[in-house]
C-alpha cells in the first residue's frame, strides 16, 4: 500500500510490500507521487523487481557465501570448520539462486 505525505514543499511517496524493501521517492507535485506509487505497486504485483532493489535481484547466494568466506571467515579462530560448512553450501544448487528467490522452503530442502 502506498503512503503519500507532505514534507516541507514536496511530496513523499512510500511503497511498502511484504518481502520487499520499503521504497521512497520525493516529488514536487502530489499527483506525480501518486502516479509513481501506482506504477511501482503494479510492477511489484506483476512480479517485476523494481530497479531500486538491485543487489537482491543480481547477487546469488553463492556469491554472498564466497564473499563471506573471503572476508569474514579468514578472521575467525574456527575458520577451518566454517570453510567446510561454506563449501557444502557452495556445492548445493541453492547457491545459484538470487537472494530475492531464497525462501525458508529452499533452506528446508537443503536441511533434509
């Protein structure tokens, strides 16, 4: 549901949908804010990901794990054990999924 409010001399539109980050945009006219909000809500309803959600739509789970392995795991005392677990994640098909496509069901499938 879109929320439009006056902020000083401009109008701010806020679109909030479950599973999506809250998106804001500021406009000079209230009508422009309403049009933007309706268009954004319609594209989300069609299953299209707005450009503002970029990293979630373009980064895979495997890329995230590899980055964590390279930047965070190496600093830990338990790096050897954690590297083993991360290699298991990377070998699983879910590592090819984009972050926006990860659900609890995907992780439940990995667990079983």
